[in-house]
C-alpha cells in the first residue's frame, strides 16, 4: 500500500473512498456496496476499482463485511478517521444557529431550569439522547448566603449563586439560634465569601477554623460551621433527555441494542464521569464506540463540550447516539450550544 502521497496512512484514492463510504453509511444505515459508491459519489473511478479499494480498506480495519454477499460497514477506526479529517471548525447552519440564539435570548432565570432546557434543545435539534451536567457546586460563585430558622436546632442554609439560582441545605445545629442571630451570621459570612466559588469558600472556612479556635467567640465559630455546611461538596446534577427519541434510530430496532442504550443512559455515575473528562478539553470531545472508557458505551458515540464562566469550566453537555452519527452536524451544534450557554451564564 502506498501512503506517501496521502492524508494519514491512506492513499488519496483510499482516503476519498473511505470518506464517501462513511457518508453513505451515515445517510442510509445500510451496508455500502461498490456500485452504490461509484454511482452516488464522485469518486472518479469505476466500480471494479472501487471494489479493490474497499477490499484493501477492509484488510486494514477500516471496513467490515457482515456477509459475503453484502456491502461493507465502516468500523470505529473508519469513523475516527472520518472525524479527524473533518474541517477543524465545521460550520453551523444559519437555521441551527438562529434556533440556539433564540433559545438563549430571554433573560437568565433559574440556572437549573436553563440547564434542563438545554438538554431538551439538543435532543430536539439532533434527534439523539442529550446530557447536560449542571454546574459543579464547587465551581459556583457565591452572591450571598442566608440562614433561616425552621425549628429548634434546625436551620435551612441557602446559598444564592451570582449567575442566578439557589441551593438549600438542612442543617442540625449544636445549639439553638434565633433568627436575628442567624441574620448576623449570614451578614458576617457574606463580607468574606461573596465572589468566591464554593470550593474557595470551603477552603477559606477551613483555614479560619484551623488558625486558632480560641480566637473565635461562639458566634463566629457557629457562623463558620454553618458556612461550612453550605460549602460542603454535594452530588452534581445531571439532566438526561431524549432516550425515547434516540430509540427511533435504525440501530435500536434490535432489542439488545435498545437495552444497551437504556442501561447506559440510566447509569448517572458513568455519565457524569464521561462529562467530567470533557472539562479538560479546549474544544469538543468526540469518543467513538470502543474508545469510550465505559464498556457499556462501546456501541455508541459521544460528542461533548464544556461550558464555562470566563476561563473556569462549569459543566458539560453532550449528545449520545449510534456510532453512525451525523458528526458534520452534531459536532458544531454541541460546540455552539456550549458557547452560547457560556455567554448566557457570564451575564
């Protein structure tokens, strides 16, 4: 096989033919034949030569022939090659861009409602299952904290995020605090915690308590302990949408494949781990089939992108679907949605 004049390890003819085969399989979900490629794609060679090239691509692991009389199916390796040779920044269509901008055009309200709606938007636009990880609590910037007395030695601790939205925690206290005292505690903490992330607030409170507890009177120590209850870590919320929509794809007509997808989408721990991995990527993260860390996702592809506030990643969103995914459309949709959500959260 000659490869010196080709992209990657393939000759130019193999390269063009492989991209055409992947495109045809994405469009039809059926094994691809040589005559089909010769007739429907401008490959510039006859069907006999196409057959020879497809046989070569099968030998090198890019194509698979399920039956001797059938056409060939692109492998995970072929889809990885295809994605790697897409234009660096695939463009997003005008209608898609307009729909995303319209979705985020209203003033920001409850952050978690916006996150939930983002998963619905991605499902609507892609026809696939969509995941959105809510902002990790440790990365949320505080606007203020507040304490509300519920009953004896029971307090509702509230933190309000600078980007909007609030989180509540029920706290059992060692002694009973009146509402006036709780208001003073909130005011004291707000002077030091406003503008910090929850992780920064947690570290600050820990440092204050370690310095010299004898220097703190009962009031200040109680305030720090209550503040610590707010800054304590908590599970990150994950919104999953479109499971039933994803099942409309031809791949999931097989009951076994359908069950695989549903099981994968029910494992919140594995999905959060997947989205956490995308937080360190500067662009979209595309994980194809067997590349997925979790074996339950080995039959699927994931396109994920982080959203941020400034330079700080807050969370991630993703589309999960069959390996035969329309990457040309899904990748720019996921990327643009993540950027639009970031812009909204910065204001």
